């Protein structure tokens, strides 16, 4: 996931929000790796005590010496933890940025390259390929190696700093550090390979060590479990996560955009009951499983309404934000050929095309605003460049959203 994208679930990546992914589709964990600082006073005393706790949990002396023997805590994590970029997005902006032309185009290509893998996952777990494609696209830009190369940091120094000196959740971070050590102990990975976010999330679908250990599976049968490299383990295990922890219902769609026709929310009802109450699909098609149940949700008055089935909430188990779950579900549909929402959000703009995003990034760069690249992905660098441009030009609100208004202004100024 990319930095500006996330609001993480405590069950999966606690406290990752604000620092992780914002459109990894947009770019990935858009945090610049920072050099670890020298260990402050008190660290050696903590490490000695933690060593006893780790060995008592079964970590071998060999792994301890290899990983922790000369480690220095990455103190830059605290700046990431407490000083996250703030961009206030309307829901339509949030959706537009994550369900982007870049992600749709590259999602189709990722599906083409991995069609056999997605067919196998659907057969084994019943999880729709669109959902997994969207999670993959938002969490790591479909495994783009540049995300790993440019925006990740060594996990052990980061987790060490948090386990030692993050007072609110020290026990949690210690547990995750021990989980990470256990992964090395099992021979599944090396300290050098374990690169991730400042909070320790790693790989194609951003696993915390606990998820890696307890949900991860050797789906490609190479003898180890890994969220890196081939996407098989990451995507197969993420499907398993959705089924086991998210209670995914195989064979059901996540839900549908609907016309509520004056109906109000009344908890769970079958699609047949909703039809009887006057709720119809926005595209006019029938509900394919009339006996399945769903809840009515209108996130913004005057905007689109949805009937949400259990699998919407399964996606939400991966990240507790309703906006995140809606973006994932909609992106999955779009990659598979569905159109944009039929009912627009109030005061919304259409999403920029890939060419328009690239044009905006190019014009911003020429005007002296660093977008971090001109590839059509919108991450924190581009959002900050847009915000700086908006402030300079008096375009209010200066919200960092690069849309039609910003592009029009840039064209006018050139």
C-alpha cells in the first residue's frame, strides 16, 4: 500500500496508518529511507533485557547474534510515526486517487501475466481475482520493484527502535520484533531481504511479521514462506487471510451500486428483500444471488448508494477504513472491466486519465515542484507538490488533490 493510502487494521498492521501506503499505486510507501542514528543512552540496557526475553521465546543464539548483535535502532521511525503528511480528502478524491487509470491499466496487465495463479487461488479459496488484484495494486503497485528499492527500509532497525522506545505499544512492537526474528530462525528470509515500511510491513501485500508467521503459506512450494519475489505466497496467503480472518464468503460478490429509491438502512436483508423495498442495481441488472444478504450504505448524501455484502467487510478486515474497502472493491471491479460509479459524488470531478496525470506531473516539475517522477502514479510526493502549487497560486482548498482544476491552472500558467 502506499503511504498516503493506508489506515491499517490492528489485526494486521497495527499503527501502520498514516505512514504506510497511500497509493502505493501512487507510488508506494512514499517515505524516503533515512539513515539510522547512533543508539541513544539506555539502548544497550534494553537490548540485554530483550535478549533474555527473545531467547526464552525460542529464538536461537545464532539468529540473535546475526540480527541483533550489532544493531542500531533506526530512530527516524519516530519522525514518521508522529509527523505524517496530512492531506484532507473527500471520499470521491480518495476513490479517484486509488482507482486510478494507472492502477486499472497495470492491474489488467498483472492479471494477464498471472492468470493461472489467480485461477488457482479462486479454486482453492473462492476469493475473487478482482479483490486480490486491487489489494496488490494499492499495497505495492503490483509488486513494482522500484517500490522496494526506493521506498523501503531495513525492518529490524525500525522494529528495534519501536520495541525499545515507543512507550504506548512497546509490548506489541517487542512481539513483532520477536516474530521477525523467528522468521529468520526458520530460514524463510534474511535480515537483508526484510525491507519494509517504518512499521515493519513487507512485500507484495504488506505483511506484518505476525501475519507472515501465522497466515503466510508456501503457495509456490519452494520450501519457504515469503511475501517477496514471486507473488504466489503473498496473494495465496492474502486470500487465506480474507477467508480465515475476514470470514470471506466464497462465490459472493462484495456488493453493488444501487438506486435506493427512498429506502432507508434497516440492517441486513436479503437482496430479494431489498428489491421488494424498491432498491435496484444502478445498472439495471438483477441481483445474481437474491438470497444472499447485504446492508444499505450511502456514504455521502446525494452520492452513490451501495448494498454491501459480507465480502466488503472481509476486505475491511484488511484495513478498517470504509473508504479503503470501497476503493479496493471498486478498483477490483474496474480492473475486470466494470464502469465508474453511475451516480457521481456531489461536487466531484472525474478522475484524470493516465496521460493527464503525467502531464500534470511534468508541468509541476517544470514549474519547480518535485513530484518524485512523472509515471502517472500519485503518491505523497506528487500530493505535496500539488499542495505547494495550490498554496502558491491561491487555489483553495490547498488539499493536495491533483485533478482537473489543478491541471487547468497549470495549462493556463504555461
